[in-house]
């Protein structure tokens, strides 16, 4: 909460009759200040974020009002007289308690922007339909159940926000609102879009059409993800072809190795015992169709349990699936919960939040004591429930921190910094509303007798009846699309069909009736997003290929990634029959120490796979999935692999930082350098392969690099140093978010719930290179952000480390600013205070604000000719800082109305008589605190201040042009008196 928040205005404020813009947001007003009603020249009034309970009847006296902000108050109704504000163009009423509007509200026909978000509207107010000049209408976060057919009357509407309501359908007339460029409909209950919805062609950006979190079956979500063009193509084909319902769902089995997944799959599908031997356990993924009772078809995905395969599994864990988590009850121990159950809960929650998970306790035939079975099941259920509670607590903690930042910020509510906070807050609220849905533990055995299997099968069939949870079961497709899917599925069983060309796919599409190239592309895009096939249309090397079997990438993993490298790189392996033992040892050592494999060795590892009929395609897939990156041959590696192309696989690296680490990157930053450090904190879980894929993704953005298990030391160009690191802070240090972190012992470490993983991006260079540092670092940050988006349920927070703390080597006590600071507008201050210093130490703003760094790089500060000028009134209002007023000639002055302010008869002190202390307070009122010490040392009083121009200010150390203009404008507005009044608008 800000200090000195106002709850009333001094009576003298009514004298400021020339004001055109007043902002009183984020104060403590409980009643509408009556002094404002005498400011008849007002055009813009912001009194949002207060505690107002009513709007006065005589608000209509403000006839010139064009913009009014009353958001985040405690209002429930507007007076009828409000409808006489006929010049009103923008009205912000969000976050109140409104459920209706005055009868004549429709007469405010000049309204262009209308914001009613987060109120209590259950019925769409018909008065709004009369506001034919509306361009923006926001009803998000209400309780609307229906949109009127006459919505099309708002034919100038460009942005329409109807998200987070209770809509089940949309009127057909919305399809004729072709001026729409933004339409938000997420978080409703919409099951189908009206035919013709694809005609909204002006919604060009996919991000501007939001439909997620609706139980859509027509069109399916995978179509909607392609944007309005994909929806148009779908609806066109649906009109041309026959509509068909395809009730198909993915059922995944996950769990630790040897927990009985494959045997359970056999028992469920075949209804007989078919136990799997250890040597026959699943490596990778096995897919089996299961035609259940009725017309529902399940595709059962049996996932190999070893950690080496986890990075591939995430590609096949999709939203809208049903999951079974198997636990070997015979070997289960309470202390083993994090490894045997907890990590799978983390993976599912992070990858597919809100999904259904059935718990299966296997191998009960090996337990003789029924009480032991009951106790173990209860323990698993209790610990799963505790994980759920801890997850919610962590979300609540993050939301409290963000709300605190929102309250403390001084920027307007519409700026990009607050938008970033609000966006993250909404994401966290969304996650909190989507907990994993767990069943009880079903104890069972896949051995003879199939004890407990029928109960699990019955639960599966019961859950499938909930079509609102599984909209895939009622998805409507054009028959041509369904036929194309069937034809491509048939190719999976043919050994020589690793991929087909785009032209071959086109021929198949034509055979099933898809003659339009656009319709074929949309159908293939839908099947790709559904992960029935793979097609990378934006990858130049892969766009001409369609992969009918999405498990092909897992097959590549099976060939390249092994947890038993000794047996693989052995002379007994027929793949390496042409290599001697010494050469194989060198290849294995190079792989484990440097992550390196040559193209030839990769071909040998995959030699018995049909994929190697297209070896170049395999390498392109490896690069597309971010599993490796190409490296040039060096003299040392040439001795092992020859001069052919080599690739580094970060997932295999086991080495520690290079010996040159401290020499190249000394702990103490050189005096002539600055350091920028940012990143993400992951709480209790780091997705498998996330960091390794980041190490691959950054490769195009750097020039030279040295890699190890948990880091990359790199250079951009010849001299700009970059560091990318992953560190682990164990739960014993969790009380101190800045406690020294350690490196992971292995890439398969089990991370405890209170452990924290830091992924940190750092660069350092000479102080004049700040903008260049940001240009090098932000692309890496973007790559990390994109990877994190693949894990929507992951608990993480972004940060930017205080540069002053870094410079002073405060390893265990570094302050971290919230990462949202990166998205804020460039602040006017040159320097910021280190929060750990108690206000005594500063650092350059550009070291935490990339926009400011870019601004400083671009500015060539021209001298200002003379002093700023401006006319003043004589309203005799004194004091400094917290109300923003604006003159008619756009001079902005910050005014702090003190609670004991005098009236118009108060004695006024002239500028010439201001003391050094008065000048210091004056600077603070303008938020130029960093100059107060210099001005005090120079003994600047009011008389000196009155004579200042831009050149004088530069000699005082004020080189920022915006700071110069601010202080000169304020001096000019003061004139010869400390009268905070401004000229009327001309």
C-alpha cells in the first residue's frame, strides 16, 4: 500500500477550475469528492482503485467529461442523471458489483470504449445495444448466460471480451460482426460455434481469438488452435461433406519401471492374464487400440518407465486424455513415494493440468496381508492429497506476492507492467481452478484371476460417460477428415512408411474427397495438433514430409538414448561390428563427457530401424525436437569421429564446469563491467529435458560455447560473455530464496517438494554495452519462456536480480525483482534504489529495464532552448506530490495535497523564498529523488532553482532530457508562487 493515500480533498481544490485531467486512482476515497463537481472543464477523471460506494446525482454537471474511470470500487448502481453525460467516450466500470444499468444508459451514444469486466451481470443489458459507436466492449468475468441475437447492431465493434462467463452458445448473428478484430470467449461452457463463424476474417492473429477452456466439440479445440482460417476451412468442409462423430480417446499408462503397466494394459484389453517378463518390458511407448463397450474407442499408450524416456513422453501427454498411474504395492514404501508416485503427479500436473488420473495399485497377489494393502493405499491417497494442498498453497503464495506488487506499483492500471502482473495473476487463478482429479487407489493384480481389474475397468467406463470433461468423445468432423485420419493410421503398420511426401499425402486426401489444398492443409494441421500424425509445415527441411506415426520420435530415442551405455557401446553389439573395443570406449567417453556423437555413429545406433532409409530426415527431426545441435569438428574429436558432422546431445552430459570457469567468469565482477541476471525459479519440479532443450534452443543465438551438465558458458561475438545455468537449492535452504545453490548430482535427481531449481541467464560486459547485453540475453529468455509454455501447470516465477547486489557480490542475500519488470515502460528515473540497501545505494535503471537501455542507446540529447513556459492561475494550493493534473497545453505536474492544506486564503510562499529543504521536497514530489543529494551539496534553494535552464541542469548531473523537461515544466508552472494551479485548456 502506498504511503499518504488520500481519503478527502482540501476545500481549496475546487479552485482549480482549469483542470482537464485529474487522476486520483489508488487512494482511500469512500465518497465521491464534491470538489470535483466544480471542475466543469474536466475531460478525463480517474478515480479507480478506491472505496467509493455511490456516484453523486449531480455528476451530470461534468458535461465536458470524455473519459471516466471508476474501476475497482464498491459501486452497485449509477444514478439516472449519469445518462446526461452525453460527451462520454470511454467508461471503465470494471471490478465493482453492478448487475444492471440505468434505463437511459443507451443514450450515451458517443461511447466508444465500455468496460464492465468482473461485475455481476447475469443478463446482457439491452441498453448497450443502442451504443452503435462502440468499438470496445468488455463483459469478461460476469455471469452472462446468453448473448442477444441483436448483438449485430454493434456493427462498429472491434474488440469484444466475453470470457469467464456462463455462455453455452453464441447467436448466429455474431458471424455478421465482421469488424471484429479481437474476440475473447475462453472460460465459458460453449459446446459448438455457429456455422459461419469463420467469416470473422478480420481476427487475423491467432492470439486475438481465444476459445480455450470450453467443452467444444464442433469444431474441436485442435481446429480452433489454427485460428479463424482453420475454423473457416473446417466449417466449409463440414458443409460440403457429411458430419460424423468420432468418439475416440487416449488412455495413457504411466509409472516407474516394472510397476505393471504393460501387464495391466493386457489385462484391461484382453481380459486375460498376460504378464510381461522383465526383459520384455516397454522401451519407449507402445500403442494398442481398445474397443470398449459401446462405440467409444480408446487408444492405450503404454509408456516406458525409465527416466531416460521421460523427455519423449511429454510429447504424447495431451490435454483431454485419461491417465492411469500404476504403483507397485508389493514393493511400495512410504519413503519411496516421491520417486514412485510424486514425480508422476508432478509431470501430469505440469503438462496437463485438470486431467483425470486413476490410481492403480498393482501386484497385490504378492501381498498376503489385506491390512498391508489397505494401509499402503491410504498412505498413497494421503500423500497425493497433501501434494494437492501444497500446490494450492504455493499458487496462493504467488498470487499474494503479485497482488502486493500490483498494490505497490505507481504506474497506471493500463500500462504494460501492470498488465504483465495481471496476466500472471489470471494464469495462477486458472491453475488453481484446475486441480488434477484423482480416483482412490484401485488395488489389483494382472496375474491369474485378475483381482481388482474389473473394478478399474468399470471406473474407466464410468468416467467416460462425462462428455463435458472429455469433449473428444463427441467431436464432430467432416467425414473426409475422418477418412484421411483412418487412411494415414493404416500406414503405421507398414515398415517402410516412416514418412510420406506431401504430394503422396495430397493424393490420399484426394482419394477421400479432400480436393482443396486449403482444406487438406487444415485437416493435416488438425491431425498434427491432435498428435495423430506429425507435420512441421513451418520447418523448411521437414515441411514436405508427413509422419503417420507420432511415436517415431520415441523410436529414435530408443535407438539413441540408453541408460545402459556399457552394453550399447560394446563389441558384442552387432551395430558396431566394424569398430574395435578401443574406438568404442573413446566414443562412449566422448558421449558422456562432451555429449558428442558423429553422424556416422548415429546412423549405426539406428541401423536396424526403417527410419534410416531416410537418414537426413532423422537428423532434421532431432534438430526440430531440440535434442541436439551441430558442432564443428575439432582436432581432438576428429581423432575419434573423423572429420564428419558431429552433434552434441546435452542430455548425455555428465561433466562439471570447465577448469577455466572461475578465470573466465570470476565471482567478483570487474570494476569496469556490469552484469544482468534474470531467469525462473521452479518450485519442487523441473520438467524432464527442459534445461537440456534450452541448451539446444539457444545455439543459434550465440557464437561460441562450452557446455557441461548444468550449464553453458558462451560468447556473443568476440567479447560479450553469457552464462546459462541450472542450480538446485535443497529444502533445507528453502527459507532463504537467495541461499547458495548447488548443481544437480545427476540429471535423474529426485527433487523434493520444497526444493527450488533456478534457471539463470546472465551476461556481463563493460558498462557502456548495456543495450547490447539485453539484445544478447532477451532472445535466450524468449526461448526459455516458450519452453515453459509447454508446461502450463508448472509452478514457477520469473525474476531479475538486483545489479547492486550482484556488483557487491552478495551471494546469499541478493534481491530479486519480479520478472514483470522486464515488460514495463521505460521509467523516467536514471537510477533505482537497491531494496537491500535501506535506500542508500542505487544502480542504473537500464540494468533491469531493457526498454530504458534501448532508449538510452537511441537518445542523442539536443539542448533545450531556454526554459519551459506555461501560464498559471492563482488558486493558492500548496504542497507537493500525489495527484496528477494536466494543463491544457499538456504540461503534467505531480501534486501532493496535504491533509492540513489551507484554503484559498492561506499564505503563499514564493518560489524565490524556498529553502534548500523545500527544494529537496520539491524534487521528491517530482520523483527525482536521486538528485536530492547533489542539489543539497550544491546548496540549491528557490532563488537558484528559478534561474535554472537545461544547461544548468546538465552541470548538476541531470542528463536525462525527460527529467530536465519535468523539472523545468514544474518550475514554469509554479511561476513566482508555489501555486499548483494550471492554465485552462485553450
